C-alpha cells in the first residue's frame, strides 16, 4: 500500500492512525499542501486523485480517496482490531461522532477554505483565527455534551477501545491546540484525546513525528 500524505493534513492523520492500529506496513509519499503553490494541484497528483485532496491510498491497483472511505475499507479488509462496533445502533453512534467532525467541523476550517477566505479579502489573521475558533467551539460543545452524558462513552469515545470516532477526534484536537483554541470547556474531549495519544498507534501518527514535519 502507498499513502499519499502530508504531515499536517488532518485527513491524512486519520489514515495514518488507522493503518497503525491495524499494524499495516505502507509506503508514504509526501504531497506538500504548501510548497509549490500546493503540490496537490499538480498535474501528477491530479492524475492520482482528481479531487486534489489528501490522503489517497493506492492498494491492489486501485486508488482510494477520502479518509473515512479509506478507513472503512481497511476495517472491512483487515477486521482485527475492529474500528466499528458490531451492533448497528453502536456502529451508527460511532459514525455520528466521526461524521460530526469530518463532515461538519473540519471542512469549513481546512486549508482550502481559509485560503479562499483570504482570496476574498479576509486576510486579517485575527479574523481567520476567530472564524476557526468559532467553528471548533460550536462542534466541540456539542460533542462534549454528547459524550459526557452517554453511558456508551468509556475510556474512548465509544467504550474502552479506539474506534473511527477517536481516529477523527484526535486530529481535530491537534488542530485546536495548533491554532491555540481554548479547550478547557471540553474536559471529556481532552481526557479521551490524552488516552488516545498515549497509544503507540496514535503517537506514531502525530504530525510532529512525520519526516516532513517542520
């Protein structure tokens, strides 16, 4: 398997965690989202992933995009350890948490959205910081309530083993810390994040541990 990745891509971070949790070896090809105007826009990479997004996973002659699709493919192909519960209602709960982060929070704060805001004239870093902080706080407040009041929450977002939900939470928490968003109001999220980061699979996937980290 070959993973097209960038150290500071949240979606790439998710894929790295999943591959590590599964104990899978993979080659890593760095696509720098900043250098050369964004290497994801190059003709060479567009031939690999026409969506011009990270990550992409080459496996068995097929290229897969979108981190959640990649993770669910890995979970179906390499079912141990499972990243989704067996019972439908529990599986739906894990997906709900993961999708809240990956579909509602992350897209409106990712790099290409911030770049477009700048292109529209909103180049003041204070404005961009307030934009970022607002949407992080809105999403985290809802997640904190959901997780802190549910009996299904354990050491991790769901029970006592990491799932797709944790794989999505940790990179988003890393973004909050990176952009200096206060997280004191979200003690459950902070606790789960620390529990995850203590695991080798999560620790090795951290942006600062990647060769292209700066």
